[in-house]
């Protein structure tokens, strides 16, 4: 299955957008700390996914535990009890309604480096055990919601293939109620993504699957973020020679440009057009494993993508299937499309595109 990912900000992700993309699945995540100020059913990601679920779309909800700045709670402590109380609020809203619940968003990135080898696995194993127990208590053996653990990052770098990561995978393998693991191959080249499946799949059961709820070439885009805009583009639009790509994108985010201008910026950049087959090739490689459950790719550009654009900003917005925050809608209201990946994404929904 191939669907659309909106992360934590679903604004604009509507059935019309999904239907235009021919997508039947949608994914988002909720930071559990947000539940301290707003009930779970009113959290943007949760409420949007529940609405999509009611309309018959497949849904994936990832649980984010942001602990980059403080220690992870440990089982048996009052801090862990408080975390599980937050968790129950999400379970009340989502269990039995969403199709897939992922325990964790990007745990190794959302945990302090000094805690990854010690506190991380006990915390997430306790969270998973709690979710499993609650699902059984509420639904017995008949619950619509399937459980995964996620998501693993940077497995293309040997330094990230740590004993803690392998311990995480060993827990997934040893837990019958968990159906697999989520991966996030954000890479600079498609070959790097192979390291994710090559590392993960041999370490889980043969009857388990993987999700890829985020994947992209963002590190490739970042390598070229500071390059000058193409000369033909600069001449056509009166842009000073040597203007870096990031500055032109920043200006477009502040004052959206006509769709043709956005198209010309990217399609005259060889570093961009050289990756024209990435989405098709990546999804087909995922499917060729025979173990892919659901992959989701970024749909709309979100507010965070255009906030504080500068030379060090990660250019996530170059991934999105719609360029809705840098290019104006057409006179008839159509959103700007990713010039390489939009049509490929739609083609991959058809039987011919699933090879």
C-alpha cells in the first residue's frame, strides 16, 4: 500500500487531496506531550485520522514521545505512570478505529544521546506492553488496530546500527502481538535505503512486515541547497546571478510564485532532475521485498517547512507532492504539483505501477 503522510500537521489534507493522488492510506503522528493541553480527540492528527477512518481510508497513527531534553521515564516510576495516563487518552480515542498504531515516531532521534543505550528500550518495551494489554482488555482478540514499533532512522550509517537498535528489533521479533517495524529512510541516494531493509528484515520474524511511513531524498536536496539557481532561470526571471537555491525558495515561501516559475527553478536544476525516477524505484524496491505493509510519502508542504528558511534549513519542502506553500494555486484552484513525483505517485497506485 502507498499512502500520504502529513506528520503532525494535517491542515489541507482532505479526501479531495487523497482522491486526486488516488491514495487510500494516510498517516500522521501525535506528540503525547500535547495531550496536556488538548484532549486526544481534538488533536489535529488524531481527529483527522479518525475522520479518514470513518470515510473508509486506511489510517496509520504514530505515537511520538519527545524526550530530547530530559531523561526517558522508567517503568515503575511516577513519571512512567504519568506517561501511561497520557497514552491511555490516545488509546481511548484511537484503538479499534485506526488501522495501524505505531509505538514510537523516531525514538532514537527523540531521545537524549546518553539515554539511547540504556533508558530507551525499557521505556518503549513498557509502552508496547501497555498498549498490547489495553487492546486485549478492550477488544479481546478481535481488534481492527494492528501494532508496529517505530521508527528506525539512519541505518545507512553503520554507527547507527547499534546494540540498542538490535535490542529493539529483538523485542519486535519476540513479541507475537507486534506485526513489524517502521523505518524512515531519509537518504541522499536510493542505494542507501537498502541498508534499512537489509538490516531490519533478517532480524524480525518471517511473518512480520515493515512500514516506511517516511522516506525521501532530503539529504540529497540538502547537498545542493546552497548552489546557485540555474543561469537560464536567473536570466528568465531577473534573479541576480549566484543567488542560492535556498534564498529563492525562501522568497517564494514569503511571496508564492506562479506555478511555472517554481517548475522552471527545479526542472532547470540538474541535481533535481537527476532524481526523476527516485519515487518509482524506491517504492518498487520496498515492494520487491515481499514484506512491505504500508509506505506513506509527504503530501502537502506544512508550516514548519517554510519557517526560518536559511542555508542550514533541511529542505523538507522539496519532497512534498504538492508545492502549496511556495507556488500559487492555478486560476481554477489546483495546487502546484511536484514536477517529478506527483504523476509517479499516482501511477504507483495502479496494478501496472506495483511491479
